[in-house]
C-alpha cells in the first residue's frame, strides 16, 4: 500500500462542531480505519494540525487525541509549505478573513457555513479560490444524512410523481442559560458576532432544496427574536440581538412550494429534530435525520373530516418505513472522504464556495424579506 499524507490545518476545532464532527468523527475516525483506501493500493492519511486562539485548550485537545502539532499562529501555519488543506470551523465573523489568507497562501480550503457574513464576501472568496486555482469546498452535511439519502433515492426513482410541496420543521428549546445551561454558544444570539438562526440555517435549507428539488427562485420570510434575554457561558445576562426563529416560504424552480420553520424556541413533538414532508401526485414521504416513511397513492386512506367523533386514525401507522438497503456512515465523514479524493485525485466535486455563496445569499434575502415585509426574487449567482 502507498500512503499519501495530507496535512490539514484545522481552525476552530475547540468548538463543539469542529471537535466532535470534523476532528473526532471524521478525520480521527478515518485514521482509526487505517486511512482512506482509494481501492488501488493508495491510502490517504489525514494529518490534523490544530489551530486556534487558546493554547491551553489546543494543547489539551492534542494530548487527548495523541496529535503532535498545534499552533495559535495562523500565519505561521499557512506559511508552512507542508500544509495542504485549510479547514475553518470558527465563529462566522472570523471565517472570511482567515479563509482569504489561506487561499492567498495557496492552500486548498474546506469550510463550514455560512462562508461569510454577507453575500459580497462569500462571492469574493469564491472568486479568489477560482483565480488561485485551489480546490475548495463547503460543508453541506445534511445531504449525507441517512434520512435525506433515502429521500434523494425516492426523488431519483420518481416515487412522488410531480412534486407539489415540501414542508420542513427544525428546532428545539435552547435554554436561556440562567436555570439550565444553554446548549448553544452565546454568540449564536448576538447579531454583532454573526449570530442568528436565519444566517445559520437558511444556508442549510438552500442546499437541501437545491440538490433534492430544485433551485430556490423566491423567498418570503419572517424572522423574530422570541427570547430577548439570555445568559452567557460565565452566567452573565446579555441582550439577544439576533433572531432565534425564522419562518420561510420558498418557491422552487418548477413551481414546487417549500415551507420551513426554524426555531430555537420550540419544544419538539415529532420523531426527529428536523423533518421534511414531501407531497407529490403519486406519493408522499416524511424524512428526518435517519428515518424515512412513505405513503403511496395506491395505499392512501380516505380521511373524512368529522370533528364530532374521535379520530380512530393511527395516522402514523398508515405509512411504510423505507429500508436502509445499505450502511450509512457519519455524514460529515462521508463528505470529508469525497473532498480528500477531490484534492488528491481531482475526482468530481460541486459543493464549492459558489454553492456556499448561494446559502449566504438566501439568508441575506430572507432577512431582507422579513425587514421589508415582502417576497423577494433569488437571482442566479455566477462568478
């Protein structure tokens, strides 16, 4: 076997997502498997170099996972010719400048979303990467979830007939931080730090809708801050200046209507934290993170509205579970594998910084739609 080492500067891995999903469950998991086997006698061996602002947190993380290299000097890391890829999972407000530096240093870049705090910055990154000739990618993890992969299988197989609508529900109750510790960092609720659920989640909804059903053509949104006062990691109260709920209606190419509610101020009464219901002329499906259930036209019962008698429905029992028919790996890891193949072998890849810019565009237009109280067109982006 020939081992090809790929050195990856990982910035922001002391945070929850960067640590759990990208470092531990993706790259370290690949190392535990002996590397990424390309099937021709070549193995890609990822070598993380941890980057961040807190030396003691980086040191503790490196020691815990047996990693020899970490640094608080991003410029020095980017000046190292042995670094192949720069990965960014920092807070949104810090991402654009760091990614710009990495591109200028000639590094391939793989970044979390949103890629920038505004569309102009996101497009600038995409143009810079194109002009520099580096390979670039944006994390679009939900496409690799088992539930959505099953949903994609149904779409590709024509199960729905003509798709009519998509309805999505996402969210959970994030504690304010006084009586119980909040499950999300406080910067998420400060607009000045790049927080807000529209900025966070609309980029996800853009790629899910775009990839499974078609490009978003219009957006009408209402965003709000339901919980105006929260407590930070040190227990100090602060004003929540960013939105914690966003309700969007999107028209897709072909006339499909999508409605997605996103909220950190909602209690869960569904099977999974995110669910999408897709209705078509021939059938319907409800997909979550892992599961997917269907009801075909031929097996659809005939509900009759009668509020005078109890429902004897058992409506959930009238749906059929879609089988796995395969093994699904961690979604973040699956996309990392594809990006590593793209960098080393030039294999096809289309989740690039322009795709990331579409997500930033939709979030920006959603916020503008809410502020102006009107539906807005979503122009097609080009470089």
